C-alpha cells in the first residue's frame, strides 16, 4: 500500500515538471523493502527540525527516515557502502548523502 501511494505521488509530482507521459515504471526502479525500528547497523544521523524528520544512515548503504504520525521510509543505495555524511536541506524535501567512495546521492520526498 505504501509503495503504491509513493508511486502515485511521484507520478503526480512529476506531471508538473515533465512533459506528459515521459515518466514510466522503468525509470523509477522501485524495490519493496520492509524494516521496522532503528537499523542495527546505524552509523550516522541527520535531523530536520522543521519537518521533524530523522534520517539514519547505515554501514550497508541504507537510509531509514522516521517522522511524526508513524512515517517511516527506507532508501537503499545501489552500492552497499557506509555513509560518511547525510544532511536534510531544511524544509526543502531533499536529503543529501555522501557514501565513503564520494558518491553523492539526493533523495526527495
């Protein structure tokens, strides 16, 4: 259910910025992963006080985002490397992360 709502939101948001029909399911590369609680391999934290979101980076390339109202999300990097830096761009909806091999990733809401 969560993945379906996330996909619908991504498609609705993209319709404002992209030409109609340009976003397909193949462009998103969605994978369903389920995790409850704090990851046992947590290594770095970031907090956005305005949106009240906590991001937890792990040593195996995952970021768990926890917020109010039971919001939880899990981002999985294609590379299974530790994060050396993560930060929210305050109240912008972006989470910037840097892996140990200096690969920069940007996640958006």
